[in-house]
């Protein structure tokens, strides 16, 4: 999301005021020089306030920890930029959808039934943890999530129509069913996305078990009985 940061360049009104004062002092009247300086400086200040502010970057600065994370994942600089832009947009879409469900009870019920908000956050986190696998989540990032937000947004708009007709009810019902189906598809895709991690963990566990010695082959130390010498 774009935010703006207004920055007034105070040196510009100061220069204009000085120029106005110099012009006014040529008349030999101090009050006129001050008046012209105020007019010039004020005009420049108004221009500064009206100047369009430069937009701040969409994504926050890259932290050292995340830079190391991306480097370990084997991402190039251009791939990191693409990944961060994509995930920043996804984060905005998730927040927007969550806000809509907070305003529309029907959508909140659908989301709760599918545990959708938790799934969206978990899916997002899983992608961030494995940035090299972003392509496997392309269906979610570029189709499912945008469609989810688009349908929810239109549902909210239509549900606020003052006059509700039979066609309106049918459209809203169809939209609600579509959202429910889409939520189920996202849950399924999330399960498939993290399945690779589960398979990798199972493989590691199986390998570790093979490397452990069997119970019957473990060599245990034989206790030694040491008798105390009797004192003569």
C-alpha cells in the first residue's frame, strides 16, 4: 500500500523571502521590503504545501536476517525483489479480506466454517519460510487470493443495496457458495504445499531411525565386582 510523506523544503520559502526583501528594499522603504518578503515567502510556502508528496516504498527495508534467509534459499537479487513485492501484495489482500469478513456476518461465518483466516496466515507464513518454492504457490498468490478478495468485496457492496430483489438474493447466494468452495480449495492447496515439508521430515526421521543401533546389538558394560581386601 502506498503512503505519503510530506516534506517541506524550507530553504525555498526562505530564498524567495530574501529575494522579495531585496526587491522591496530598492524602493527605500523598509516596510515595503518586509511586505514583499512576506508575500514572496508565503507564495513559495503555499507551493511547497501543494507539492505532491513522494510515495514511500511499498515494501519495508530488507532486514539483515531476511537477507540471509533469502541468500540461504538461493534467491538472486531480482528474485528477492519479485518475491517481496508479491508477498507484500498478498499481505495487503489478506488484510483487506479479513477486514471485509469483520464487516459482513455472512462472510465471517463462511471464513469461520473453513477456518479460512488461519489458513491464509499459515499459507503466507509457509511461503515466506520457503521462498524458493513460491512458484508452487502461484495458483494461490495469483488466482485464488485475488479472486477471494474480489468476490468478497463485490458481495459486501451488493449486500448494502437498499432494494434487495430476488435476483440480488440469488447472486449473493451464488457468491457465498463460490467463496465457500474457494476456501476449501485454498485449504487443499495449502495442505499440498506443506506436504513436501512433511515428506522431508518423515524421510529425516526414517534415516535417523536406521542410523540408531538396534536394541539387541547395543553393547552394555559388564559390571565388575571389586571385593574389599580384609585387614590382616
